[in-house]
């Protein structure tokens, strides 16, 4: 059984067909990449998978369960975690507080118990704090734990957002442009991090990114979207050198592959 199944998903905004009959699969512990030029429909597809949009047609399934019309918070509770193109964090809070907030679904006591300050809550709060520090250490972010998010540079913010999503204890991690704004060395480091996270957390990862070398290096399978449709799919190198993919990116089919 696939972890994620997208079957013939379409969505229209008025007369605009943003997605048309998109089908996609992500298996256990796979990293699946989604590439495509600007306006191809990549983020719209993520919005359909995560519940921000409801498809006009088609189905989204998570581990065989139809979640097409399930609210965002219930998908998160099932194990879907997502980052965004624009970093989705509480800007005036510290990095550590963001990770603690992200773990609210894992809190093992009732609100009244927390308000009263029962001794049982102290052990639970320590457990959540220790877990937050473990995630920060794994992502080499312990040094910014006490820093306010708003004071951090963009490259660090992207890693902090990834840490916050990991704190929700996802089973399926959806990454929207994790490599945006990163230089070549930072993107290389991000790729290594994603491969480590898959192993350490047992994750299935679906990622959108314009950084084609990053996607093709870490992905097991790649989809290329263009004008809301699947233009090509397959193993990374095959998709990268596909004539129609090259044409979509370059507007010229004389090159052998999408450039690095």
C-alpha cells in the first residue's frame, strides 16, 4: 500500500484549470520529487494534498484512507506534516518555543491539569522539551534555540521550519521549496539532511523544489508538472533529460537535460 495516493485530482478556479487529472504515488520511506516551471501547479497540488484546497474532482488517500475532504488539522493528526514557501513560524517567539508549540498534539494531559500545574504535567513538559532539543541537535540548530525567529537569516529559518514540522511527529513530510534561497553548498547540505531524516525518523518525503540538482540527487522518483498536468514521471535522471521537460524549462529542445 502506498503512503500517499493522488488519483486524477483536478481543481478549477472559475474558468482556470489549475490542475487536470493529476495522479501521484509515494511509497513507504520514498523521497518523491515534484519539479516544474513557475505556474505549473506544484503548490496547488500540495494544497489539495494537505487540505487547504478541496479538489473539484479526484481523490487523495493517505495509507488507503480517503482524506480528500478531511480538514487540515485532522490530516496533521494522522501524520501529514508540511513546510511552506513562505516560512510558517511564530516570528516573535524563540526557536525552542516554536518547537514546543508544534508538539501540542502530543501533549498527554488535559488543559485543566496544565492550568492547575499538576506534578504529572512537569514530567510531560520535560519530555516535550527534551524532544525539541533532540530535533534541534539533529539539525545542528541547538545554537539558535533561544533566539527569536524574526532575528534569524533566511537559510536558518528554513531549517527551523523543518525542525518545527518534525516536532509534529509526521509520517509523511511534504516540503514546499525547502531549497529556495539557498546557495549550492547549503542545498548540498540540505540534501544530506533529508536523507538522514528519512533514515532517523522513518519518513516518506514528497518535495517541491526549483533546485533540480537537489531534487534529482535525493529523490527515488520524480514528477514534472507543466500547466497543471503531469508532463513526465520516472527515475530522476530520466525525467531531467526528458525532451519535453527540457523544453518546458528552457523553451528550447536543443539541450540534453535541465541545467544544473
